[in-house]
């Protein structure tokens, strides 16, 4: 029993990386709208026409047809996916988060559609349960289909992932990295293992780093050019005119078409590699 519980716990806490980008979330929401239109209109599952016809006779919102039902569901999913994307942008998403998100979508959809189809109180409980049943089954099928497609698509892309080998990487002896502004005033001091990367932003640099299992960022008035040479002793290298990365926290390099991108530990935003830096980065990270 304890062994089964451990396996279930491990499965639920496994990282889920196939909805980490905004593009994946958009695909999920738009695909759901198309799927619901085709699936519900063509196949009339769960006796949905009878359910809608019955409610339309009782509801003040008499013109909310099946298309309206689908549209409301799509809007709800779109809002839900956007909120989840914002929340998990700098956090690690796990399997149990996906299940919680599914439950949130079903419950929110049931409550919103239940309020749109307002009927006499005598019918509320029965209609709520019927709405819940239809929405749960419809979304469960879409989650299964879309996540299968996303998984297969991302698995095919992962064939181009270059693993990172750290055996020959020098050990950093510095206790902290001191980051100063353009006037040499100390603005931030962090451990080398916590630093992720620097990003150029007009006359500032944005420092991304780990703190309390979350990704934080600090805006410092300076330029990448000013700090580039000094950061090399911390295993930080330039990979793009707008980025300097910490090699210690690179999880992989991925080929994306003709270009390459870097994935950092715990960060869902890929970092581009300029053509002129590709070979340098690969030589430092990949075993010959």
C-alpha cells in the first residue's frame, strides 16, 4: 500500500513541460474551440441537443444556442490558460497542477453556464449536475486529445535537444557574484548557483536568479558590454547581443529550425543563441 502511494505521489509531482509556452497555451484554447464545435455539433454527444432545448424553454437567455455554449466554453478556457501561463511562467508546472487546472476549468465552466441558463430554483440542482456532467466529459476528452498531440509534437522536437555535460566545467570558487550599476554601486549580490542569466533592456540589464524556489528579477542600470568580461570568471558567457547566461544553470540546447535556443533550469522562457555564438556555447557545454 505504501509503495503504491509513493508511486502515485511521484507521478503527480513529475514535472509537466508540454504547456510551458504561450504558443502551447494558444494552441490548447483555439483547438478546444474547434474541437467542441465539430464534436458537439456533428455527433450530438451526451444528448446535448435535448439538454439545450430543454433549458432554452426555461431560460431567459433563449438565444444561447449550441454555438453560444461552445463560445462561452472557449472564452473560459482561453482566460484560464492565460492565467495559468502567467502563473507558471517562472514556476515549474507538475502533473498535479495540470489536474487542478482541469478541475478549475470544469467548475468555472459549470458555474458560468449555470448562471447563464437561469431556471426556476426547483430545477437548479438537477441542471447543475447535468451541466457538470456534459462539461466534464467534453473537456476531459479534449484534454486527452490535445495533450497527446502536444506530447508527441514535443517529443519529436526533443530529438534535437543537445544534453549538457558538466564533468569538465570548472568549479566556481567565489561565494557571491556582486552586480553593480554603471557607477560601480553594488545593487545585487547572489550565489553563483542561483544566477540564471542577464538580459539587456534599453539602458538597463535585467538579472534573473533563483530565490526561495522562484525566479526573481532585478533591474540594474548598466549594460551587458560593461559586465561581460567580469562575468566570465563566474562561468557566464555571451550567447546573444541581448543575453549573458550562467553555464551552471543551462539544462539543454535545442535546435529550432536553423537556429538554436537555450533552456535554463526552472525557467520556461527559451533564450536564443546568435549564430556567431553557437559553436562557442556548444564547445563549453557538450562533450566532444
